[in-house]
C-alpha cells in the first residue's frame, strides 16, 4: 500500500477541455504580454521601438509596462495555476469534481474579469503598472475586473474543497495524496492572502474611481496591497513546487525523498507567506521600524521552506540519478534525463531559482534593501523567480499537460528543449545585467533610453540586458509555437499510446507521515493568529489614522 493517488481514474473529455481552456487563456496572455518585454529591454539600450506601435495606440512605455506586468505576472500565472491545480485535484483524488458547474462558473468569472480589466488598459485608462498603487488612477472597470479574476479563482478553489470533502468522507483515516494536499494549501493561502487587496479595492480604489469618495490613503493602500502582494509570489511558486516535489521525481525516474518534509514545507508556506509584506515597504514612512524588523525576521522564516525544498527535491533527483547509474559526488547530475524537456525545464528553472533565492534573501535585509530598492536589481530578482522558477517550470508542465488534455503528441521534443535552453541562457544574461545595473543605481520602472543622466558606466550592461531580452523573446516565441503546434496539429496519439499522468511515489509510505501534517485546522488557526500578530496592531493604527484625502491622479 504505497501509492494512494488514483492514477487509474479516466479524466472525462469535458474535464480535459476545461483544463485546456485555462491553458489557452494563459498562453494567449503570455504571448501578448511578452511582446512588450523586449520593447522595454531595447528602450533601455537606446533602441526605441515603441514608435512602431504608435499607430495602434500602444506606443507608450508605461502602457506597455502595465500590459507586460498584468498579463505575464498576473494573468498567465493565475490561469495556468487554476487549470493545473484542477487536473491535480481530479487525478490526485481519482474522482471527478464534486460540482463541475461551480468550477466552470469560477473560470468564466475570471474570463469576464480579464476582459473587463484588459479594455481600460488597452485604452490607456489604466496605466498604473501591475501594482496599481494609489494615487495612480485607473478606470473603475480595471479594479472591478481584477476583483472578478480573484473572485473567480476563489470559486474554483471552493470547487476543490467540496471535492476533497467528499473524498475524505469516503477515505477516513487515509493520508490525503500529497499533490492534492499541496494544491489545497496553495488555495487556502491564496484565499486568506487576497483579503488585503479585496479590502483595498472595495473600500478605497473603487469608491474613489467611482467618485464616491474624494480620494485614498496611499500608505494604507500600499499596506493592503502588500498584504496580498507578497503571498501572491508564493501563489505563483507553490504550483511549481507541486510539480517539483510531486511529479519531477517520477519524471526523472525516481521517487520523492520525503513525503513528510514535502508536507511540512507547504504548511510552513501557509503559515509564513502572509505576515511579511512590510519587506516591500522598508522605505515607506509611517510604518514604525520595529514592525519592519518583525517582517524582515519573518521573511527569513519564509525562506526556510524553500531551503527545505532545495534539500528534498535535490535529494529526490539524486536518488533518481543514482538509480539510473549516476556516480560521483556531483557526477550523478549528468545521469538525469536531460534529454526530456519536461525534466530539463524544471532543472534549469531550479538552477535559476537558486540565484533568485539568494537575491530574495538579500532584499529581505532591512539595511541592504536600501541599496537595491526601486532599482533594476528588483526586476532582476523577479525575473529569476516568477519568470524562471515559475514560468520555466510551467513550460515543462505544459510539455506533458497539453498532450495530456488534447490527446496529441508534443511537437517536438527538440523544439521544447530549444525553448528551455534559450530561456535559461537568455535569463542568465538578462538578470545578471539587471542586478549589476541595480547596484550601479539604475532605477526600475523608468524609460532610461530617454533619461539624461545615464552614465557611460551603465551602457555595456544596458546592452547586455537587451541582448538577454532578445534571447528571451526568441524563447517565448518558440514556446508559443510548440504549444500551438502541439494543440492544433491533426495527428493524435495512436491507440494505446499517450501521456501518463505523472505522480511521484514517495520512498516511505505516506501513511507513515504523522497525522498533524495532514490536518488543516491547527495550521489555519496558527496562520490567522500569526497574521493577526504581525499585521493587526499596524492595521489598527493605520486604519485609525487613515485620511482618504489624496485624490486619484490619472497618469
Ligand atoms: Fe521576492 C521583491 C524577498 C522569493 C517575486 N519578489 C519581489 C518582487 C517580485 C518578487 C515580483 O524582502 C517585486 C515586487 C515589486 O514589483 O515591487 N523574495 C524574497 C525572498 C524570497 C523571495 C526572501 N520573490 C520570490 C519568489 C517570487 C518573488 C519565489 C516569485 C515567484 N522579494 C523579496 C523582497 C522584495 C522582493 C524583500 C522587495 C524588494 C524591494 O525593495 O522592492 C525567498 O522566498 C527566496 C527563497 C528561495 C531560496 C532558493 C531555494 C532553491 C531551490 C532550487 C531547487 C533546485 C532544483 C534544481 C529543483 C532559498 C528551491 C536542481 C537541479 C539540478 C541540476 C540538481
Ligand atoms: Cu515579497
């Protein structure tokens, strides 16, 4: 009795289509959003191509940056994640969704929200970047659209909970399958985390945009935003971890090293993802230093489950490689199935994330943050995390998931490998240049091509950055081609062929995992208590002092 995940359950055609619809929206968003990446990179090295987009009204640096951030960081991720987690729940539990209609309502709510937010962005009525800090003003439709995307994702989450509850009833005393537990923890964390931005939009931004209130309180708005904004990055990361822990070991030919450690890491993410938001506000006035230190310390805490992940995932990979005949202290790495693009995408994503993680820990120190805050270092950091650890892993997942939901073979292994290596090399160049530029003082979110103060010293790095950006662009175009040609080709898998749903067995029987690692209640209570302690006093004070008198300003 080791494998409790029911891989034998046949997913219905409708469910495959439903998951496929998520992937479709995600990849369309990624395609459009990625057009604007290289435009920014080129602008920094003095090649301004925005003029080319002027005739269709997209020739503005900040509009482009908003589209890039919203589509790539928010839409590509959220749609991919909800689709991926849906199939994880269905296959992990080996049963259909309890209320498939509910999940469909969630999906369509997200789609309607996306359209509502996209229209004002394209019209230039929401040029507020992906953080939409007040007092920058966006059209009410933008705020309402984002709210609907979040609400839709909640509804899909409720659909998961109902499905799990039914499984629990049928399987008393059995440990829940790891990938399902991990997917549910991700959703629960997300639902608590998004309360911040929900309050920000509903009590502050929407009323001000509709003219009901005279203005907003920018400081309080930022505090609400980062209550959600930091855990948002773990909402992106954790589904990649679902794959790294729960699938990659099998894809590499081995097993998960420790089921208990894997669960512990996810619980720690639930506990620690939220009460760290002030590490984005170290330079904000109005938040006492003591509270910034508390959040800095907790940020070191939330790095810990990633260090656990580094240990457990690499141990699982080593186990797989040695089984394949790998030898030596590090020589085993060569024995991993690098030729399989599903695997190499995740390995390369993990390698890039080691650098991204080091940068994150650097950001988190209160004093060093003063050097890097608001510089190019920060986009350097998040391209190694959300655009590498997460996005490149999602590419790897797509290489089996698109064939899985469409019944069509991957087009082709070689092209997919090309995507992975292009992304890896492009990102090394791009992110390194950004980190160096940041240390030299180059500001983020600035059209440097037009800035009069750019010193000669930056120019080599600006150029390197645009070379990296160009390589990344080739990579993402190749990815979209691979995805589209796979999904829309005529040929299908022959009878008896197809993709197996990858679920890694654990070396130890999951039933031996202690029960406290399989129970939601204590962890949710702990999370609420910790969030209340770390945010409560400041929220009370800031809300008490709030003055909604800063009028919104349309840029
Ligand atoms: Fe961050 C800013 C701190 C992780 C994203 N971060 C950002 C922003 C974004 C972002 C988008 O404390 C900018 C927001 C904005 O627009 O202003 N971040 C951290 C810390 C971590 C961290 C401590 N960030 C992430 C992740 C993100 C992300 C993950 C997206 C997905 N970040 C900050 C701070 C700021 C910040 C400050 C504010 C800066 C400022 O001044 O504005 C940690 O979670 C990192 C821990 C990670 C590790 C790495 C472990 C390595 C692993 C690799 C395993 C290897 C494998 C491969 C599988 C310790 C797990 C093996 C391969 C073989 C071949 C064997
Ligand atoms: Cu953060």
